């Protein structure tokens, strides 16, 4: 599974998303290839991803891409990440 953590510039908040997703996947007992991308690159990489993690505002700019988009409102809330990532992947 490939997951894109998408932020505006592909730096700060994208790295936080990736780190939290890594922790969440570990808690869920899953593995995935996690990559950070800026919004422009995300459109190009979307066809190779299974899932996109991003904010609500950036998700609106990605409408119509192939992978499922999971919006995270609090990037540092591990519980939110575990719940939403688990639901998107289909784990209990």
C-alpha cells in the first residue's frame, strides 16, 4: 500500500502527517510506503497511490483523483489518525 501525505509545500505539515501515519500504522499492525508530497506533485503521483492523507482545505483541491482521500483535522492527534486511517484501510 502506498500512502501520500500531502501538504501545501511538501515540508513541515506533510512530515508531521507522515510521522503520525507511521505511528498509526504501527499501532494498527500494518505496513505501507509513506511519501510526502506538495499539492502539485500529489496530483502527478495520485495514480500511483492507494490513499492520500491531507487537510480538508487541500482535499478540496484534489477532488477527482483516483485514491481515497482521508482528511485529518488535527495533524498531531494520533488517535484521530489511527481511527481515520484504520477506517480507510478497513481495519477494526
